[in-house]
């Protein structure tokens, strides 16, 4: 994987509910090759160093915590929550709580996987 170094402007910093930050950057015009390198880095864990241009530099502040990605179970729960909201909007989950819906869906998936197992 090829790294990329470019000039950029930090446009927006927003806090997220888990205490992390969401950052928005603007780049200069880039060639197709430079754009491709940047796009290949999308949704990957990266190391980033932000250095102000034209200023006397001090030692950088290093953030020690590692970026956490969601576990498979957290991702599945998130997908089921979105499905539940969509079903509610179409009145196909009327009267159910998410916890009830989640339990039913997990039981259905577990039963489906069990049916694929060889008999013991």
C-alpha cells in the first residue's frame, strides 16, 4: 500500500457520542493517480500527522489510543437496528421493541446455522 502526503485544510472538527472526533479536510486539485492513492486509503486504519505550514514546530502531541473498529457482533446489531427502523416505518414491526425484534432475529439466525450443522 502506498502512503500519500499532501497539503490540506482542516475544515471541520465534530465530536462523536463515543468521545472520538470526526474530521473533514479539503485537498488541492489532484491528479488521477494521486486521487486513486487517496481513495485506496478510504476506510482503512491510518496513522496521520498534522503539521502546520510556515510555523515553528514543537514536538508533536502523540495520541496513544488505538482506533477501535466495531466488532462483528456490534456491526450485526447495528444492521438489525436499521432494519428494525425501516420495518417500523413500513408498519411491519408494529408493537415490537427493538430488544424483542433483536432476540427474534438472533434466534432465527442461530436456528438457521444449527440446521446447517452435521448431526452429532
